[in-house]
C-alpha cells in the first residue's frame, strides 16, 4: 500500500508539474471574438461560414478575373502581400483569406483535413458570389490545400499555381501521433518558438526585419496550436499521389514555381509533382528560399502573370 501511495503521489506531482509547464509555455491566453478582431484593426472583412468566421481581403475590379491566394502552414494571408498587390494592379479580382486556426479566422474544434479546408474555400467563394472558374494559388501547406481543392472541384479551376508546395505526407514520431501526449508536446515544444523560427524560410532573412513580430499576435488566441497540430497530423495521412492523379486526369493547367535555395521544402521535390502531373509548367527562381514571392518579387510576379495571360 505504501508503494501504491508513493506512485500516486509521484503521478500527481508529475501531473501538476506538466500542467504548470503547459501554462508557462503556452502563448494562448485570449479568446478570438468580435472585440478582438476590432482591436486588431486588420484590413479586409469577415464571412460567417458553417465552421466559423473567416477573415478575408478582396480587391480589384468587380468584373475582373478571379484569383484566390492560399497561404502556408502558419503564416496567415499577409504572406501574399506582393502578389496580392500585383494581381490587383493587373486588373484581377484577387481574394486572400486566413485558413481556419490562423490569423483572424476562427479556430474551431475540428479535424483540419482536406475536406475541412475544401469546405472553407468553397463556402467563402459562395459567400462572395464567385460562381465562375478561379486561378488558385497555393504556397507551401497552401499548395496542399489548393491541390486538394483542385482535385475535388476541378470544374472551379482555371489554373492551379503551386509555390514551393507541400507534396508528400510527413512522417511523425510516435510521440506526436499519441493521443493527449502528441498535442501536449506540440503545444509546449513547437508552438512557443514558431514566431522566431519563421525567418528560416528566407535565403536572406536580414532583408525582412520584424517578420517574427508580425507573426506573433495570432499566437495569443486559443486554438492556434491545436489547429496547427491537427493540420500536421492530417497531412501525415494524406494521399498526395491520389490528389495529383485526379488533377492530371482533369487536365487542369498547373504552374509550379520553386525557390532554388528553398531550405524548408527542397527544390528536388519538384520532380514528384512534375512526374505526377505531366502538364505542369515549371519555373525555378534563383536566389530565393521558401518564399520566392517575397524574395524575388519582380521575377515571381512576371512569371505568374505571364502564365495566367497564357491561359485566358
């Protein structure tokens, strides 16, 4: 009985310590609601969709050809600033939005899988009365989201534009795959350092001062880490070859753009997509890391606009 009592005591102390460490490391201390959104004073507007509120921004002529920009794993829609401006100025009706769990969009308690992201985009387009085909851009994780949408909604896609996209299911260690333990480890181990780690996407991070500070505000809202964890878990179970086979079969025009010095998703992975989708047109941008739309803006915009013009 004494041994059992000591075991219970040790477990209780360990639980208290784990809970305390969680509170110490967890940056999420606020609820994202209408008041928080007003205080953030971000540009754009909000759409109430079936899974929650989505923050979006739309610009350009009302009758312009519609281009939609999907951001990456955790940096919200501002990561498209240069592309958003270029498409707007070129006469496109351009839309960018925050994926659920990021930026100023809601963080619902959901699975964060491909169908979930499909529903967000499809409902947003309906809310904005976008009925025709779109030019869809996806960056990094957004490349996965965009490819999934293109595979399941081929009739909506005029062109699919993938920028340094996620293109294979990552292998997660057993600790992160374990219920309760996985979310805990991700929240206390990965989430607190995410802002500081974002500069690693650049070839020349010194050219982007304040990048971490711009990222940090979204981390304060409950559900941020949960959304990222579940997104990564779902991504590890995705069948990318099936997605790409569907896109290839539909004959969707695909433009693949990659930063040659990408430290996050190596440029060699472009071969996977080019082989799986034979109609892919490939553009490689030198002197660029994971974010060519920011590090080589002029060249990126030139190549992107030229591809769109070639597919009226």
